[in-house]
C-alpha cells in the first residue's frame, strides 16, 4: 500500500478499545496506536504493529515519531524541525483550513521522515492525500466509536487501490525460445477478469500479464494465479518498486492492475518456479522497444483490445496493454535518474 493508514484508539473509552482494535484488525489494519497498558492487554488479538504513545512520543520497536498539535507558527517550526530526525511526524490541528499543510509536505519531501495528518473523517483524509499531488505520506484516524471506524475502513479500501494509467504498444516480434525457469505467482486474492500483473524484461516498460481467470479447454481457471514469466523478469510491487520474479516470496505485496488503470495491492501466497518452454514477445511504443519472456502455453494471456488473449494467438501488429515508466532505470528496485540501457 502506497499510503500509511493508521488507527489511534487511546482516546476511546477503555471499555471500547478491545472491541475497536478487534474490528480494525478484522478489516485489515496493520498499525494501531495505543497506550502501553493497552499494548500489554490487546496484543493477544492478533499479529499487528502495536505503536505505543506516551504524551507526544510514538515508539515502534527502535523507531520513533512525534505528534505535533499545530495552532501557531511556533508549532509549525517545531514540526519542521523534526524533518529528517524522526521516523514519523503526525500533525493535527483543530482547523486545517488555516494550516499551510502544503509547506510541511514540501519541506518533508526528500527526508527520511514520513509526514502523517491526524483526521476524523475520510473526506479530510482524501484532501490530504491529494494536496500538492504528492500529498502526505499517510493519515492517522483518531477512533472513538464505530462510526469513525467505518469511515476509516472505507479509506483503507481507497488507499489500497489507486490508478496507474496503462497504454498500448505494438507487437513487433513473437518468437518461441527454448526451456527456462518461469514463475507462477499465486496470490491470497481472487483476481477478476481483466486483472493481471505488470511484468517485463525492462523495469521501465512492462506488459499486463493476465491472471488465469479466463475459461479455456486445457485447465480450470485459477483466479488467484498469474503465470508471470521468466525468473529474470521485473514485477511491479504494491509500493511501485520492482523485484525480480525469482525474489518473490510468501507475504510480498505486489500490484494487481486492470487495463482501465485501476490497481490493488495483493499478497503473494506462493511463488512456483518450474522449467517450461518459453516465448519472447517484443513490442514498441514511440522510440522505445522492450520485451517480456513468458511460458509458451495456451493459458498465458496478454491483454489485446481490452480482452485477455492467449500468447499462442498474439502476433506482430497486435496492440497490447503495457505500463511505461518515466524513470531511466532501477537500483535495488527503486527508480533512479541514470542512463541505463536494458535490451
């Protein structure tokens, strides 16, 4: 998930905190801010990040953060002084309309410190995520009752899905290859028709490889699976970094995408590496040429004209869905501005 969405329950009545924490965990929240006493009593509810709050101080293991309530310029300067020093800074205000959040976002950008805003409504959170396009790194919901929790649950759903515009590229070559190791990515999510993962031999140019949701005469659909490609290939992760397919393991969070641009985070349950016959698909867009190497099988599909089409039917001249990045290259999975040529 690109944005952090945390819940703070220490302001709720003590008799309600266990109920709120359990409901939050059931809905997929991973980080709950609570007092030390609650941390000791609620830890048995499940595996989650128990962030302890003492006054303004936040701690999670060896990492630390600060809450800063902003009411004047001095408070703003105090928040700015923490940029690059704390792991997180959470800012709150009674009236956000008078607080120049844009200035905080700009000053925290490029530092190690994550800037979060404390909110009580999903509408406020949406505004913060969109401010200056980049937005804050996350929000903290101050949860005191079930109504506020319901609003936070809606926000988590939105934060885990985002838009990633795809485009079309023209296939210029399809060539069968010899055998090689390929990876099937099995997820903990039932993927929909039209949904797949972004895979490619070049980190800046990836093909939408469709999930095995399409009915065919050779095998039953496996909607949790993407037969993703050769082990050397890049895959786009949920946080927009890349990994090699060979590196994927259970628990990793990858990006599932649709041709319309909608995305969601999905968790890897298993990655299977097996030796299979391969096929090269090479495409071009503008002055860029790129490729993907997939298993040569009827059940493996790219997306042509918005529909999943078997790799055995793809031919030169077809237009297929791809994602083209502006970055020049990747270093340990992160985009960097460097002249890197991948062929």
